[in-house]
C-alpha cells in the first residue's frame, strides 16, 4: 500500500507529462471545470455540500447526498484532512468531494457527482479521462466506479442506482487503499455532443461485491479529487520489450528502456524502472495519453533464501517413527551427509545428519543429532480382588522401566494398598505409555434395599427390582435367584443376598388396585331436537365437563362432553364430540331472470358443507347458466332437505326504461325516481349509477339503462309544486259530558 506522499508526487508527474504531450498535439485543456474542488461559494460545515452547489458547477444528479470537504471546514464533519468519514489529505490543493458507492441499509442506494464540461466533446475524437479515488477509513472497498458522459444534464429524483453505461470505469479490481490516492484512468472515442460528466457506481447491489477481507463495516465511501478530461490522439499500441527470463543474485533492476511517460508495474509502483529482490513474473503497463503497451518478464532471484534449517540440534524419536525433512525444491542444490541431493529426507535411525544448500550465490549448512527410543513394555497389576479388614497388598516394580504415576499422583515404583478403591499405574517415557488398573473392594455384609415396606400399585403396573449381582448370591422367596425381579400381583416378597461376610435381606408387602376406565363411545352427529344420554358402568366419583357429579349426562346441544373418574391409580377420562345438523337455508335463487345473448349467471346453493343435486345431476355448490331453461337444486344433509327452482330465458331485446313524463315536487319535500328495470347498469344525468335517484329540486332528469343487449333512455320533468298546504285546527279543547 503506497503512502499519500508517493501518490501525490506521482500525480503531479503524470499531470506535467499530460500537459507536455497535449501541447504537442495542440490540445492541453482539461475540459472539467473546478476539477480539484478548490473553488467554493460556502465553506462546508456538514454533509451534502456538493448538492447545495458549494463547489460550482459541481452538483448532485440524484437525491443522494454527495459531500464536499475542505481544510476550512468543520473537522468533525467536512474538514480536510479530518472529517466524519475518516482522515485524508487532498491529492492536490485543499479540498475534495466524496460519495457512497454501496450502502446495504437502503437497497441500491447510490450517490453521484456531476458537472458540465467547458466544451462539448467532438464526434470521433479520443478523450483521456482520469481521477483519483481514496477509500474512507470507515468503509470497505469495491471495484465498481466510473464516469458517464451525456449530452444533457442528468437528474433522477430518487436515491437508487443510475442504470447508465460508463464510458470509463475502474479495471484494476478491488479498491481498498485508504492511505493514499488510487489513479483511475481510461480512454474513449466520443459520439459527439457529450457535455456533462457524471461519476459514481452505475451497478446495482447484486453486481457490487464488497472487499471480502474487509471486516470494519459493510458499506463503501470514496473520496475523489483531480478529475480530468483531455482530448488526445487515437490509441495506439506501445511496443515494450522486457526481455527473456532472467536469473540474478540478490536483486535485479528491470529497465524497459522506454520513455513512457506513464508507468504502472504489477506491484503498483509507477517508476520508469523496477528493482526486484524476489522471484516472480513482473508486468509493466506503459501509457501515453490513450496509447498503451504491456509486457512481462520472469525473474529468478538467487542468494536470498534463508539459511537452510532441518530442525533442532538434538532430537529424540521413537522406534518405528521417522523424522521427515521437507526443504523448498525451488532453492537449487541440496547436499546431504550421505551424498544425496533430494529436498525430501527421512531419518529413522540414531545418528548425526547434515545438509548444505548452495544456489550458486550463497551457501548454508545445518546439522541434527537423532536418538531412537523404545516405548515401555506392557505390565500387569494383577486381578481385581476383595480386601478384608487388616489386610494389605504390596506392589513393587523395577524403577528403570520408566516414569511411574499412580492414580493418587504417587511416583514411586512401589505401592501399598490397605483400603478398597480403584488403583491405576502408568509407566511412560516420551515414546509411549502403558497403563493397568486394579479394583480393590472392601467386603461387607450385603446391604439389601428393594423399596418401602408397603407398596400399592395399579392393575397392569409392574414393580421392577434390580439387585447388583456383585453383592453376592441372590435367593427370592419363590426360590428364584435372578438379580432382576418383577412384581405385578399382590403379596409379600422377600430376598436374601449372601457373600463370604454374611447374609442381608429385605421384604415388601404389595397391594394391587384396579385402574378406572371410561368409554363414552365414538363422536356422533344428531339432528335438531334429538337428545343423547351419556353413562358409564365404572364406579365414581364422577366429574363431567360442567363440574356436575351425576352418573349420567343428558346431551341436548352440540359440544364436547367429557367424564373423568379418579381413584388411587389416577384419573381416567373420555370425551365425545356431539354435532347437531341444523336446518338448511333455502338457496333463494330469487325471481325468474332474463339474459341477453352471451350473458351468463351463476346459481349458488348457499349451504356450505351440505350435499347438492342439480337438475342436470351435477353436485357442485354452484351452477353456471348460459341458456334458457328451468334450473333447480336439491340441498340435503343427514337430517334435512330444501329445494329451489328458477326459470331463465335468453332474450335478445334491449332493456326498456319508462319514467313518468312529468311530476310535481312540493317545496321542502323529495321524490324518488326508480328505473325499475333489473339486471342492467344505470347512468343518471348527474352521473350517479344507482337504480334510484332522490330528487329534491325541480328540473329535468334523465337515465340511460344498458346491458349487453343494448340500451334505452328516458327523461322526466320535475316541476315546482309550490309550498305544501298547512292545516291548523287550533288548540286542543276539553268538552264536558
């Protein structure tokens, strides 16, 4: 990664070369105004300065908020070098701009900068476009950034991607340098009339991968400086010859013997020559305006290899193992103490081994002393045993067998056991270990426990008793001697366990209780008005779903009914779902109807879950009618049946509407006009579309009715009938009888 100073000086050198070259062809002018963002109307103190025309004529072509930075600005927001995005000196001058190329919080969010050129581009002419990019400290690198040229200004009143084709874009891969400035440049042939430059990322999120090695954030922000558009000659290939593969000691200077003027080596350096100290293939790209040439050379550097090393000075390996040495096969010639030259070497015997590396430029030697060691032999602590009170067991081994480690951390070659327990010994050396275990048991009279003295179980349950067979010999009351014993019937059960120290016993008394059982029968369906009596033969107590306690329950309505019976063995319960089949609704086809040719009507049976049988023996819940005829349906379930019939005629005549010729409307009252004709669309003179129209003012009113058969219209006149008559009979009067 190059330093800021290096990039700065390289850019100034490039700029001077471009000026000289373009003076020669008669075109030295940079067509980008305020190319380094040094001219500003207002010192930036916050974000979005570029969008507020602080650095004219630069602006924002979308609603995305591109930014202006300057050394006069607020260092916590828009300053140079320090600002809210990071810290970076300007490539030249005191200011630069910045924009977002990727921000995952908003899908396809983009920011761009745009400016008019000082002169439109000339059709057929070639132009060299360049600018400098630096990654903000808090962002991740992307590779998509470029420049688009247009004949008219671009503005998109939103914040998403400008889906345009950039004439010039970055082709160097991922841009992740946040220390210096990265040069982006390229050539293109103008179509003619291009008068505006727009810079940014013209690809959607799915085509804009972030630097996979970046973990600091998940967005991208670039600073930009020194934008240049210069007219030049048509591109030609520059011939470069770096020569044949080279082998040198220590270092080699690659000299293309070419005047450039612009060099870019595969390591990112930009000098006219390159001194290399490592082997590899090195590539040079030379550019002169729009002209470019590329060549590579393979360089092998000798004498730079580190001293040969084959391991520690002394090494112990185990019998049967090998010490394998793998040296770099590309580092020329190896010579082992036995005269062999292979970079792969295996050692399996005791001895001193050495190797010398000589690549013709430098030599080094290393040596190793190998000792082969056998692992410990297997041993035996003896069989597991019982230990009586007052007895001891003495174990003794030859101390030269290896390192000793007992289970309690003791490291002696002898050990005395005077109490029961688990004992283990490991004899080891670096090549392995052997271990043996010994279990010593203190023997006591068996302690037998098979459960509480009295136990109650439910019918079908089993008491499983398991006695450790290591306690001694087992004898049950029925003469069996198995350690596992099952009890499912009432009675008294006794077991005796005997070892060499004595006999232990235990006894239990078992009672068996029958578990409750409830069967209410399968779920059922009743018709309206029917009843169902639920009952059981089991003894109580009873608990129905409504917390009643009777031995029967009368069902008179739909629902889930349950009964629970509880005794010592638990609670048994059952539930039954009772559904009632309700009365069916009439399909209600309505009055007979008339259709126009091509019209259709759907008849609905209107009883979800019921069975249907139409006059044509179809069984769907609807019937599509397109022809004249009498249509009927039977709707039925397990309890009820309803039917309906409708006559349908197909009539090609258009509808007829008839309004009264004239009506009188009293002041303060209203009249309802009714088109009467069903099954049509309505359009009154006030554009309302209902069958009826409420009129409260005199005037002329008209309606048009229509269907697929045609249409008809009529008009009525509503005249002013004057005020309604008022009747006054006076105050109430009382009469005497």
